[in-house]
C-alpha cells in the first residue's frame, strides 16, 4: 500500500513539472513571428483574390476568412 502511494505521488509530482506558467513565446520574440517570411502565401494579394473567387464560385463564405460579396462582382 505504501509503495503504491509513493509511486502515485512520484507520478503526480513528475506530471506537474510539465506545466509552465510563463509563456513559450517571449514578447521580444514575437517580432520574428510577424516576419513576412512566416506567411503561407508567397503573394498575399493573389492569395486573397483566389480565396474570394473560390468562395464566390462555391457559394460558401467564412471558412477561410475572406471578404466580399458572393456573386464575384466585388
């Protein structure tokens, strides 16, 4: 019984070591995440246009976060 309680306490203490209160990304490192090289699209204007065309053609808006009307006239 004591051995089982000891192992449970050891497991509980080891699992609490995995949690961290401080953020993983420091405030001075956030500039690197906002770098244009971190974008998925090479050309963001072209990507936004193609997303708009896709949404107008499929009549489905909102999943990709595009803007504009559904008829393709904007």
